C-alpha cells in the first residue's frame, strides 16, 4: 500500500493505541510504498530470547538500507534508533553479538520499535571506504542524511503498523554511532528525546585523517618496519600500571585519569626510536611549529588494547591503518586520491586544511547544543579513559567547550551528562581490568528515568 496522510488517519482510527498486532498485519507491510522509498521485505519473527516482532527491510532512495523491528506484542509507544560502527555498510552488524552497543536489541527488549541502517552503502567490512570514491551522495548519506531518513521511514512504518505515532524517540550509538549521535543533536535537535553517545568519533578528518596518520607515521621506521609492537606495548603498559595505578588511592589495575599519570620509561630497554614513537603517541599530532592539530594523544592505561587498534599482532595490520587508509584515499579530500595515497603520505602542514569540506559533511563536534537543549532533549555521553583509537581527550575538550557555551557546567548538566570510565576500551569491545567492558555499563536505565522527570543521572554503571 502507499502511505498517505489519509491512510494514517484511517489506521489510527481503526486501531487502539499500542494494541498488539499480528503476523498477518506484518506481512501486509510488504507492499508499502512511501515518498522517497519502499519496503523490500516484511516478516514476523520470534527468535529465542527476544519478543516476537515484525522485521521490515526498506530502502530510502537512492541507497539507504533500513531495518525496522516492530514488536508484535507490548509496544511501549517508543522508537529506539541505533547507529553503526566504522564506515558502516553492513546492515544490522551489531545484532550478531551479545553487546548492546550500536544494536537494536536492547530497545526491542524494552518494548520499543527499533531501527537502524547501513548508512547508505554496502561495504565489505567496517574499514572498507571504497564506496565513497567520487561519490559525494554516498558521503552525504553516511555523514548525516541516513540518520534523518532512518528516523523518517521508521516513523512512517510505526504509524502504519500501530495506527499511532511514537511518543518517545531515543538514539544510541558508539564510535561512528557516537558521531551519529552528536550529528543528530546538531542537525536534528528535535528528533530525539534522548541520546546515548559512546566514544564519539565526532571529528573524522581530525581523528582518522590527522591523528591516525600521525600514529602510523610515528610508528614506521625508515625501512617501513613497525617500531612499537604488542611486546613493547606490554612493557609500557606494565610500567604505567606500576607507577600510576595507586595515584587515585586504589590499586585496581586501571588508571582513574591518565592526565595525572607521569611515567619514567627508562630501564625498560626501549630503543631511542621506540621512546621517540611513544612520546609522539602521547602528545598527539602537531605541525612543524608545534601547533596541536587534534586534542591529546594515546592515553596511559590503553596499552592492553594497542594490539587491536594501533600496533597489529601476528602479522595483521592494526585497525588504525585500515581506517586511516580508507579514509584518506576515498573520503577525506576532493578530488579523492584513491589508491595512489596512503596515511604515510599525509602532510601535517597542508592536508588538515584540505579536509574542510569533509568536516562540514561528517562532523558532529560543535559545542553549541542550544537547539537540542531548547527542545528538551537529554543526552548521556560516555568514553573510556583507556580508549586507544578514539582519544578521550577530544571528548573532554568538547565537553569543556559545551559547558562554556551553556554558560556553566551545571547548566549543561540539566541536559547533557558526561561519564569517563577508567579502564574501558573503545566502546568496551575488549575486556579491561576486572573485566570492565560494554556489559559494565547501563546508560539506558538512567536515561529513561531522566526522561520520565527524574534527576540527571550520577552513574551509568550497571548494577
């Protein structure tokens, strides 16, 4: 069927609010056509461990693939939208694991209709950026348009299925999903009542273009070999814990705040080249005059996770190399240099300025949240102090600037709260000290309480 205003009015008058629905009603959505897109499939599912739901796949033209899950029973009236990781391109990738990060599942478990997208393209992996080559439309979809289109399509399907609009909308995402969360607050300030942003990669040109190229260049010897590897990471990490763990008064294997950590690396047997690389990693990217090009560097306490994000292991490349290579070749510059370019070619004197257009398309790092705050939105931001790939110093810098824009930190905290988590890896993907990871966090429960009129949350740690 084609969804029109008259259709929605008819459905609303025929269906009681939040009524349970049927598999037959789900199947009827298969022929749905809406402005700027259409449904491609609809089927009723009852997977083990989840409430039964109607899975709807749709396309928002030209190429945004969207999945919406509509509870067949007990819909709570809300919509829960999830972001995606890396360069995205894999619809529903986060649903394959146990983590709630970038996943629709936690919303569905609480009775929400849920939605996500592939951000507008098909990728072979989350580090595949070849889709963006000479494709500004796809870059726009990834940067911001897929957020609004996913929400628009989900709302159309919610009204068609239940005969009533959603009464509460929540967005949750980490890493690129965190960037999407910030973009949503900036570009669509009235779209979401609540937003959860984790480890936000809110400035892709600064982070993936400049900072990751800095990391890779600093760790590459003249002969092309790697200077710091996972073995050196363990030596460095052990020294950090030995000298800084007790600084917060508790020896728990995690660094409470790496800004208070000063480490003497002499005696570890590191070469001059290794010490020089380490110093560059800690300070972050700078140009020839010493100007800081991106806030901070690699934090103390993140060393157990370097093998995945920064150094690689057993001959495998690091994810930083994959992200930086894809971004600088296909997404950062205009025109795209393609395979002729590599992060080792990045010029810290000229290339940051060349990414201004990309920043305007992708970034969500504005400190001005006045429109979102005026709309009554509530936002929880969290970041691990042990994040090696998306530096927490950028998030801290953004928060400081946002508080200044709001007038005071107390004024900002009426709408936005930041939680820095000691020992937490990027999005809690790898387990840290005492097993701290994504399962240690529960931002959804305090966010719902906040939206229900309760006080601003004081913690997001799971009970």
